[in-house]
C-alpha cells in the first residue's frame, strides 16, 4: 500500500509543477504591470529584476508552508489516509477549476482556490468523522480561528488595498503633481528613502526570519536590532537617493525597479504555498507515516503541527521553475493588459461594457462629488485642481501612466503582501496589486465620465470572479473529497486520470487559441504614434479593415443562416447565433478604438471625415442587426419543428441568395484593395438585385393570398427577403462611406 501512497505523492508534485507554470503565467505578471505600464526600462531589464526577486522570495517562503500543514485543519485529529485524501482532492479540484474557468474566460485567484479547497475538503471529512464520534465539534477538526483570519485577510485586503492606494496616491500627487520633475529638489530624497526603507524592513527583516537557512542566533540578532537597522537604513537610503538625484539619476525609476523586485519577492514568498504547499505537506506526511506508521490505518498526523522545515532544494527548484516560466510563457506576456488598461491615464480601448451597478455607483459618486465641491472653499479647490492637471503629465512614449503612480503602485502592493506574509496570512497577489492599481488610478482622476462606468464594471467583474472562485473551490473540493473517501483508491486513480486528461486538453486548447488569436497591431501603432499624418494613414487602414472584415463576416453568416433554414440544420443555426452574439461586443470595441484614432488626427481632417466614419460604423451595426433578426427567427422556426421551406420558394431564393453573397464579396475586395474604379457598376448591380428581391416579396405575398400555405414559414421567408434587402441597403451606404472616408 505504501507504494500506492508514494505514487500519489509523486502525482501531487507533478500537479505542483503544473500549478507553478499556470500560477506564474496568471499571477506573477501582476508585479510587472506598473513597471511595464510606466515604460520605466526595457522589458528585458524589468524581467531580469523580477526574476531575481522571485528567486529570493522563493527561498524565503518557508514560513508560509504552515498554512497547508495546520492553518486550516487540526492534523492531530486526522489519519494519514484521510489527509492524503484531502491533499489529493485539493490538487485535482484545482486542475478542474482552472480548466473550467479558463474555458469560460473567468478570472481566478490561486490563493483563494487553495484556501477554500482546503476548507472544503476538510469540512467534508469533518462531517464524516463527526457522524461517527460522539462529543466532537467542528472546532476539534477545523482550525476555525486561523481559517477565519486567513479568509478575512484575503477579502479585507481588497478594501484595504483600494483605500490606501487611493489615499497615498492622492497625497503623492499633491506633493509632486503631474509635473513632478519641477518639484524634486528635496522631496525626492525623502520619498525614495521612505520607500526603500519600508521595502527593506518588510522584505528582509520580516521575511528573512522565516527562511530555512537562518540560524537561531541570526534571527535573534535581527529581532533585537530591527529598530537600529530601520533607522540606519532610512538615513543612509535617504542620503543615497538625494545624491542620486543630484547626479541626475531618476530616483522614481530606481524606486519602481526596486519595487518590482520587492513585489516579485513578496509574490514568491506569499504565493509559493499555493503551488507547492499541499504537495510538501503530503510529502512530509508520507515520510512520517513511512517511518513511524508501520502500515497502520489509524496513524494520526500530529507531526504536521511542528513548524515547516522545507528543504532549500525544493524552494530553489520551485523558484527556478517560476523564473523559467516567466521568461518563456507567452500567456505571461499578455496578462498585464487588463490591469494596465483599467488604470491608464488617457483614453484607449475599454475592455469591459457597462452594468447597472456600475452606472449606479457612478451616479452616486458624482452626487457626492458635487456636494463636496459646494462646501470646499474656492481657493482650496483651485489649489488642489492645480496639482491634478493631467495634460502636464510627464510620461514615456506609449506609457499608460507616469512614474509617480508606478512607484506608489509597487510600494503599496509589496508592503501589503509582505505584511500579510509576516502575519502568516496568504493574501492574494492578484487582489492586492489589482486593487492598489485601481485605487491609484481613481485618485489620479484617470476615471473620467467617459470611462468610469466601463472601468468600474471591469473591477466588479474581476472581483466577482474571485468570489465565484471561492464558492466553486469549496463546493467542488467538498464533493471530490467525499468521493475519494468513500471510493478509496479506485476513485483516487480515476480522479488522477481525469486531472491528467484535463491538463492535456487545456494545453491543446490554449495552443489552438494562440494560433487563432490575432492582436490588433494597427491600434497599438495608433496609440504609440505621435505624428498626426501617420496616425491618419494607420486609421484609414484600420477602418478599411473593419469594414472589409464585417462584410466577410456577413457573407459567411448570411450564407450559413439561409442554408441552415432551408436544410433545417439546427447545429448550423446554433453556430450562427453564437457568432452573432460575439460580434456585438467586437463591433463596440472596434468603434471605440477608431474613435480614439479620430481624436489623434488633424482636427480639420477629423471634422471632414467624421460623418463618413459614423455612417460606415452604423452600416456595420445594421448588417449585424439584420443577421441577428434572421438568425433568431430561423432558429426558432427550426427548433419548433415547423413546416420546412417549400421547394418552390427555396428554388427561387437560392440563386438570389448567391447573388447577394457575390455582391458582398465584390464589395469586400473593393474596400480591401482601395480600388473604387468599378464602384458605379457595383452600385448598379446592387440596385438590380434589390429589384429582384422585391419582386420575390410581391410573389410570396400573392401566394399567401391565393394558396393554403403555412403562415409561419411564409413569415420567415418574407423576413429573409426583407433582411436581404436591408443588407444590400447597408452595403450601398457602406461603399459610399468607405470611398468618401478613404479619399
């Protein structure tokens, strides 16, 4: 039996390696967003600094491993087999949740999933044990006090991070303003000294005392002289930062890079337990069982109550895996987009729509702001407003925000996470960094009336995903642990096979997604370009691509929906309906991107082309609505198993449908090639096709009056004809809009 248990432990470590890959891809880039968003240095330099921080943090994360050992449950009340069941349930559930959430595109948190999976698995076995033992209570099995502090720490960190991010950034902006280079004579040394000292204190004094290689004498000396260390560090670092400023070194860049190192270190020190804490606890349990259990089925795991003494080899190996993933993962290079976009200073693409809750929050906030505005003395109000003139911001080309905000983001996030680590609370790196960034962007007045509702919706969406993670993790692990407990080795092996299959499928799906996913490089160039004439050329290409892409999409789905109706193909109609639903959000994003582009070109050109741009955009919307109306009606008709389209109607409609598709293809080629020499001929052909479709409408109306035909199918057929006319009408307007916008 010990061989089987050893196999399970090995599998736990295999899942831990997978978790390290995924965890770094999803979470570790949180500490890159500020440095990358502010363009503080080259991407490679930032990555090397972050990698060094990860390696140091991994070596100092030993103390956090106790969360998985006895932070949630009381190991002295559980047998080895029962804890092994919990550990395996946690790791298998983690894989299942990750696969499901990635498939649905929902945000997750490795910290929340690990804590609530441990809680769910322990709760399941606690109920089982309480049913067979008299006089036992939940507190006898669950470490309720510690578990509650962990859960409260995780969720309170959301509000704390947002509040302090907002307050500290507001104060920092009052001091430095957006023209921070003019106000650095003496304040920068003090700011740099405070920031550096805080990082040294929390990252070294609070973090190094729990490392496995620190001797008792060294820990005692650090604890005894911590006040002296902080004072000397503050004086020395303040002087150093001031001297660097006199030497024309940008101290904010130094603070940002130091903060990147500190946050990477805090991430590894705090979050490493999420990935390898459970396998290491299982490994220690197995060693104790093999040495002292003597094959007994009732051997209690009291040994897990002792402090964690993780071998340095495991910590170093985990750190190296995280570093390797950071450099090689393509996903890791894309994840920072969400937090950077939601916190950027200027306009750009809004990734989220609006929601009723967000609109209500915006209205309430505006009402409170108006009240404060009325009671604030005019001079105070004028002085504060003078400190927040964003037009004077000093930012690198392509940066989302300036170095002042980047410094506050990194400093606060690293301090909060390091504080949680020192208190043995596994705070979520994702929670803290994201909410600090949202707080600082709000304080910087980056959320204007045009963007606030979208950004609040984004914040609520991300936070909602975290709460969903907690509920799903608890529930799923509860049932998986019960199944393993009652099913024994057979169910454990089955779950191992399921987890392996899901891992393989998830990796294959992600690779296919990478192949099909295409970033909007033109929009990125528009945002980065400063020359207005060059922006105009890029915008012309972008608009042309949008119109041509919409026509190609219309051609494909118009042919599919009509063919699906005539052949009663439910599956094809379902695919079209799904494609139509996805297209709505895409059109909205494309329109917002191009509106941003219009604001970056010459004013006279923008005014001249504005009408044609909106006409083309409206034509795209009309094409989408025509397809949606056709799709909904045809799908409902076929789903209800109503009469099929008569052969006579299908015979007369199919040639006209093919002509409409041919006209759409000709228009697509015209717009893509920017060659409008044949435009008049194309418009004449569209008008001729409209006449033929109207003739079919009259013919079908006569059939309805003269024949005993099915009303339902006649209505759908008339709808197809009418929407075909709408498509051709929108096509004519789109061609006019395109030629006038491009030339």
